[in-house]
C-alpha cells in the first residue's frame, strides 16, 4: 500500500469566549486571545491514527496563530497562507484552503476540525475541492486500503467506507488528551514552514458578503432567584414552574 | 426571490421554513432520506418537495453531486439547511455550484431591495451580526425553531435519482444504547455537573430526580473525568441533544458544547454558586446559591406540592 499523504487543516482565531460586548452591541476583541478551534486536536488525532498505517501528515493553516501547532503533533511540515483574513463567508475561507490543499498536491485525505465557530468552513472546503466529504466524524481508521469513518446519524452511529481523496470534518468529544510536551514543541519549530500569500495562490479576497455591524440579540434575560435562603428560593421556583406548566 | 431548503432531518424545520418565507418567493425543499422524512417536510408547508430516496447503503452525502446540480439549474437566491452534518455537506456542494457565499449560525433572513440581509450569531451568540449578500447565499440555520404559518402541505415529487456509486458506503449501523433513548424522550431531566464534589453526593441529584419523575443526565467532564456516569447520560453537542419540558442543571457552568445540547428545552433552570457561570446568560431561571443547600430545599418543596 502506498503511504498516505494526510493534510490536517488547523485554524487559530480570536477566542469568542473572550470577546466583550458593549451595551450598544459593539464587540471589543482586544482582550481576546488566539486559540485553536476546539475540534482541531481531534482532527490531528485522527490523522495520527491514519498515518500509523504508513503515511505523512502535512499541516495547513491560514492567518496568524501558532504556525508550529501541527508540527508539534505529528506533521512533518506546514503550509501557511499568511495574508488570509477572517471572513464571515465560509466559502471564501474554503477557497483559500482548497487552493492550499491543491498546492500541497497528491493528498489522500484532508482532515479538518468541524468547528461550531463556523460550521460552513469544512463543507465549503470539501465542495471547492470537489471531493467526497463527511462531517461530524468522531473517528476514522484504515481497513487495509480502505478509509472508514464513524459518525453519529440521528439516533444511531454509522461506520462509512469512504473513497479517496476525501475530506473528513471531525467533531471533538473531549478536550485534547496527550498535549505535546516541551520536547515536541521545541522540535516542531525546526520543521519546515512554507509561507504563501493569496497572490501566490492566484486568489483575490472575496467580498460576497459585507458586514453591517452587530447588535445585542433580542433574548429575554433569565429570571434570577437569590439562593441565599434556599427554602424561599425553592418555593419561588416551584411556583414559577407550575405557572409555566412544566410541573 | 426563490429559495431552496436542503433537508436530511426535521431539525429546526419550522424555523428554516419561516426564514425562507421572509425572502418572499417560491420555496422548494430537496429532501434526502426516507419517504417519512419527505412527508414530514411537505407537511411543514414549502411550495414543493423534491425527494431523493437513499439507495441501500448510500448515505445522504452520496447524493451531493445530484442535489447540487438540481440547485444550480434552479438558481435560487438563498439555500438553507440545518446544522445536521449530512445537510451541511449537501449545502456546501450546492453553494459551490452556485458560487454562493456560505454563512453559518444564521438566525434571520430579510430582503431589502436587491440585498439579502442575513442575521447571524457571532462571538458565541453574544451578538447578532448583519451581513448584506448582493448575490446568492447559502445559510446554515441555527435560529429559533418557530412553528411555520399554517399552510397546505406541499406535493412530494420523487426524483429519479442516478445511482450514487460507491464513494460512500454505509458498512455498519448501530442504534444508540437504551440509556440514551430514555433520556431523549424524557419530559424532565436533572443534570449533574462538576459542582458536585464527590460521587456520594449524587444522592442529591437522585432525590431531586425522583421527586420530579425525571431522568438523570450529566455534563461531559462528569462522565469523562469523574466517570460517575456513562456516555449515554451525557448532554452536549457530541452526545445527547435533548428537548425536555424541564431541564435542571446542577453545578454546570454551561459551556457552549453542553448548552447546545438543551437549546430546544422548554424551560432551563440553572443552580450554580458562580455568578459568572455562562449558563445564567441563557437559562430561563437561575438560582445563585450553594447547590448543597438549594437542591435538597427544592426536593423538599416538590414533595410538598405532591
């Protein structure tokens, strides 16, 4: 069996948890730290499982962040599209990533975290490549020559045989286990990093959508009950729940 | 302006249809799955349903090229799907054929002249961002599941699908375990988080659940790290997404990964001693206090109600 070439896409973003919102609905990102998408560790874990049968992992990322992230986790080299900007249009990001995958060349599988921060990127990447795709994947293995992916479907779990080349978008079901140690992190910085620009990939920034600003959502605030007097709080809640018809 | 809905399940169907109707034109639903799904979608009231039956062993994603071609021929201005994995893959394929923008976390749609205005949740739902789309836009809808306006059920047209080939082949299907099934259909659920300090303290949860006639659930770390319950009891994005009438979260901070598991619950009650707990921002009722005192008090109050 030929060794597989596995591309792992990873993405650093300003952590939305840190974003501060003003009373006028404006967002202050200044205090936000860069963080890798929650699902990216699961994606590279799948890559390591697939590479164990004989394969090479290449990291692919856009914009800023820790360019050595994938290298510290098993990638032999990393391609970075340095001037890619964050875009609410996932098709724009998908196009940049697809161009990156094509530039890397001869990939058998592309793994990407199927992040709730933007559920569109993984499927846009797959469709721009024109490859077979599955999203919401929890794990994948090689069965001889064949790629098998596991995913939840309704009330069941399915194992699906996937022809290559394919894009698998992976859901994490837990926080990263076995984070790399100092040795891997230091060795990672010595691995090759290939920096590309949009111009190198013959791409121009897309502007299919234009942002017109942000506002606070129209949600009703929670009814808060002070629990300092537990018995009183309990009575208050029970009364309210009866009125709602859920008791 | 025409819109298409791509459906592989009935999640948020009412909300998706309502959003499509804001665009004002003909609404077609492409359904990929069993006939029962096509009928359920038709009943919700789009103008037309085009139904692709999945051949044995072929998952819905195998039909992406055909569905995408059909969308391209119709050239709608807006395409919508839910966040379901299969639906998103089909939506992505359609968007590429249309040269459409792809926007996720979509809450609302509107039209202003030639512009489609897309409202999407940003910064983890803390704000709604408005995006102007001058051309076609594919929307992954994640907004409120409002009941659609009453209308005639649509006609279901079965599409004579081409054989999708073997690029994707389902080799095994296992139904989720029984524990999940009970949790999924329960009207009331009490859920334990890391605020519970010791396994022995779970009696608090059990007593409250008994008083309510509720199923017990938990957050992911309670299963993975503390190992107090199995994964069939976990509520969250990758485990159980449930819609009970009443969900009482005890000592759970409410990280998005967990909170999304109960976004369709009718009433969410949060009991936590941390005023900054994220769950307080999205629940219906919050009790700020010591769960070790509040939970027994609540159990007692429920016994008195009878």
